[in-house]
C-alpha cells in the first residue's frame, strides 16, 4: 500500500521541524557560553547573546513541540492516555487531539496577529530586528502542530514511521 501524499509531505515537514529545532538548540548552546565569557572573563558583556538565545529557545520550543507531537513523544499529551484502559484510550486520544488542534489554531491565529501588529517595533538590544519577527515561531510551530493533528486524525499515529522512529535502514 502506498503512502498518502499528505503523510509524505508531513514526513518532510517533520524532518524540517527537527532540523530547525536542532539548529536552534545548537546555536543557543554556542551563544550562551559566549555571553558568559564576554561578561565574566572580558568584563564587557555583549548585548546580543541573551535576546538571541531567548529567540532560539522559542523556536526550539514551538517547532520542537510540534515534532514531538507527531512522534507521540509530547509528554503532556501522552502521559494520561497511555495509562488508560484500551476502551477509554481511543475517546480520550480523540479529545486530546481535538484540544491540541484547538489550542494550535488559537495560537496560530492570534500569534499571526501579534506578529503583524508588532512588526513596527524593535528590540532595544537588536534594533535591526522587528519584534514581530521574534514572535514568528508561535504561529509557525502552532500551524505545524495543527497539520500534524490533522494527519493523526486522518491517518492515525505516525510514530512508527521510519522517518519518525529513526529506524531507517
């Protein structure tokens, strides 16, 4: 049986999400020590490491959470459902998907509005960077999560797929 096109697109989106979240955490791990070094060793603390690290943490959190949801590894979603009897599990998983989808839709909608409304403002430490751009991970990660919720409802959990389970040959 061939894989539906939507699932194949979600595989690509999942990999892009993993790479984006991983890149964000990698650069954050480089930037924070630099900020500590300049402040405590050189005595001339740089202004940019903290806001950039916070930005990268937001990207990691929202995009990484979307990927974790698809991999069925998001502890907040699976903690309760895995402990229920099989008879109740299906209904509670549906309810959990519904709630995650509703929250994702809410954050995607209002996050986009927040981004657009704050594009004219800038961060004091980074005057070249509009505040609206710094919030972009909220609607982006939420929209990705919503796409993964739709996939789960249409095609079931995808945590056993080779691209998700890392059991590629």
